[in-house]
């Protein structure tokens, strides 16, 4: 059997090259991650980064600039960082809630969740998966039964002990979670049993060679106290008062203002020098939606850190004195989607026509990304093992083709059976929506001008705050998960294994397995390739299958791209550790992709 586990150093790690993108519920007005992290993908959507300062044994006063692979650029002193100090982080949006199984999360939210909840598995610097709150995992020959052992002596913030039964009880909550139910279905998970005090057995309905990737993220990989999902009242309270095993505990939460987290004195993990984590006494998260205000708050000392997924903010931060910059580009890319259940987007001629007219390069310029991002064509960066030259060639030109795009839309307009019910020859009407960031509005205006210049399209622009924007796409309020959106800004891709999100992201939206399919596009043949890609851990075989899926998707055009997403966590000079955090076995973690920080190992450098 070609197992996906191997020994390295003192820990077990998964060897499948999991550098790929996962469609995550991360809207353009915020991200993430989600659904997420970055591996060894040196983003091809970057230009040459400014030269990083030479690494020494202590952090430099120059900002470490890592525009691609998150490598260690702020090494800890030989004796290790000291405990103490506080951090305050400006986020681009408020978290809709702090329940991994229930709330649609993106980059700002994941910064908060990762401070409260530990994950069963995390990613190493090369993108492979290693045990975190878990201690080990193994699979049977056909990858249908996975046996995991937990670390001993781990306690929740309320003092209760983490046991195998805890994980089994979490599964009861997961089965009805707005986010977790779909992941359970798409990952083929059918049962979770405590088969020992610390031994958990996951049983799947079929082969899933990369199942562990699902245990590295919300909604089923973050460990929470099952009591917080026990009944309706508990679930409601957990949105603002979560209980995890993580490095920080909720002290107070004032939604849309600040969330204060304090050091967990009983945290199980220590650094390689034996110092108990976390280093910081507290971390406070402030939602500051306006990009300029967030950066000026950092520059003035109102906060000590900020995260952003805006190219213009990265450009401005580079020109601001006294900051350390932790930059990254990987598989994540900006773009959007069509709700294919709504006319006229239910017709592929309209979808392909609009995107063929579009000018991705002009959109990048409007986003402030010139010299930072380049056009994208798919869910994978060009040095991901899953990148496809065939898909890149099939995707519409970055500079657009007005004649070809107009011809497709004209064909729809002249069709007596057109789906929007309008008369032959009438223009189509479309609604394009992004969160109210100035650069996003400028980018929408680029599309509006191009589409209306064809003489075939009337465009209405709308903007909503990020939680509303995400909620419109999720469609959870009426239980259909179809959404009420039209053309919606969105972000795509991460450094997680592709199957961790693509199965639920492109599954049948009428089935629980497709609950995270926000475009509602489903193709049985294409989805079959995604399922087939979970039957092996052979990278070349999987890449060929993802290419087959991607070529079908390009023809259908349910989603589109607007340039690679550059991200940054900017900190006040001296606040480091975001790029040098370690796994429990002492090896380097994945860093800070998608501007998701691991604040448990952030520290103030000694003067």
C-alpha cells in the first residue's frame, strides 16, 4: 500500500504534496479561509519582491517581506522568545460567529478561531500535514478506516479533559452543522467512535486517501467542547463564547468593536526551548473594515498589527515606516461567481460572454495590484503540482476579447427561448456585488464599463458589508443553501489539499455534500473526477484528474478570476514570530498564508 504517512524528525507527517487550492467561503471583502494556508507554492502571480533583510539570530528592524513561500525570516533568539506583552490586531471584517461547525469563516475569522481552537492536524512549511492536537494517525489499506491517537493531558478552557469520546461527541454536533454537514458528506465520513481513551476511529463509506486534510481546518478539524453544541441555547451562546483547547481564551466579546482573548494558563504546548505557549499575555481583535483606517490605526499605534488581502494596502504598507511585513502569495486568487440558478446567468453563453469581454489586467490595476499580482486562470498557482497549462490556455485572455464576448451575449439576446423572459433583442440586466471597499468598487466599475460598452448589457452595482455579502451566497437562512446573489465577488483557492474544499465546493447543491457550492453549478462528470482524485495519493494521477475537472469548469464558467491575491500581516516593529512558528515536533509550520496568523507563537522581540 502506498501510505500517505512517513516518519520525519520526531513526528508523523503526510507526504502527499498538498500544495493545492481549495474553494473556500472567502468573499472578496475579507478572506481567508478560510477556507486557507500556504505551502511551498512560490506564487507565479507575483513580481519580484523587494529583497528581504539578511536573517540573523534575532529579528531585524527591517520588515521581512515574503511575497511567496512563508519562510523563516524572523528567527527567535537562541534562548527563545520570552513570555509577556499584548497584541491588538486590526481585521478586515468581524467574524460572523466563532463556531467552527456552524459559521462561514474567512481570513479575519480564522485569525480569531485559530487562537481559541486547536486543530487536529496542521501544515508544515512544505504544505504536508502533520499531527497537532492529534499525536498520530494511520489508515487501512483502502483508506476507509482511519485510526487517530490524541495527545494526553489536554484540557479545555472550562477545565474538562480532551478524550476520544470528546471527538465522537463532536461528530454528533457536526452532523447538523451548517458548515460541517456538507464536509462530512463530501469526505465520506459515516461514523466517529472512541475506541480507546485517546484513540478515535473514523469510518468512511468509501476510499478517501486525503481524509486527513479535512481534519486540518474548520469545520471538522477544529476541536471544541461538545457542550457548546448541545442544544439551541448552547449553540447561540457559542457564537460569542466558544470553548476550545487553544492558546487563548475569550475574556470579552463586543461584536463589531473588539474581542479580547487572554493567555490560556493550562495550554498543553511548549516551544522547543521548553517555554510554555503562548508567549503573549493577550491578543485583542478589532474589526476595521476600511483598509485605509486599518493601516493608519497600525501606523499610529492604535493597534499593533493588521491583516489585509488587498494589493493596494500592501503597496501602502510597504511605504509606511516602522512596520514589519509578513507577505504571501500562493494559490488564492480574487474573482467571483455567477449564481447559475438565476437568469440570465443560468445560460453559459452569458457567463462566458461576460468574462470573455472582461479585462483582468485592468481589474488588477483598479485593485492597486500592478507590480504585485498577475492574472490567474485557475485554482492553482503555476508551480503547484496541480497547475494545468491546458486550463491556462483555455481560460479567456487577460486583456479580454470584446468581439468574441459580445457575440456570445448577442446569441443569447436573439434566442426566442432566452431564460430571462425578455423579448428577443432586449439587453440583459445583471447585478454585480462586492463588499464596499474602494478598490473593489473601482474593480466593479471596470467590469461595468466594459460590459455596458458592448451595448448589450445593463449593469447594476451593489455593495454589502462582508457578513451580509457572505450570507447572501450561503443561503442558510431559508435552509436551501442556494443563495440570493447574482454575480458575486469571491476569493478562490488556498494551500490546503484540493479535495478538502473542492468536493463540497462543487458538489450537488441540492445534496448536503454540496452545501458549500456557492455558484450552484454542478456537473456530474466533472464531480466524478473530484471524487476519483480522493482514491489515490499519487500526485500525478490526481493532477490529471483535476485538469479534467478544470477543463469542464472553464467551458461552463461558473466562477472567474481577477488576479492572484497578495496578502499581508503587518505588525509594529518588534512583533514577530508569525513566519517562524513551529509544529509540536519542532519543525517549521506553514507560516501565514491568506493573512491567517498563528498568534500562539507571536512574540515581542527583546530590545
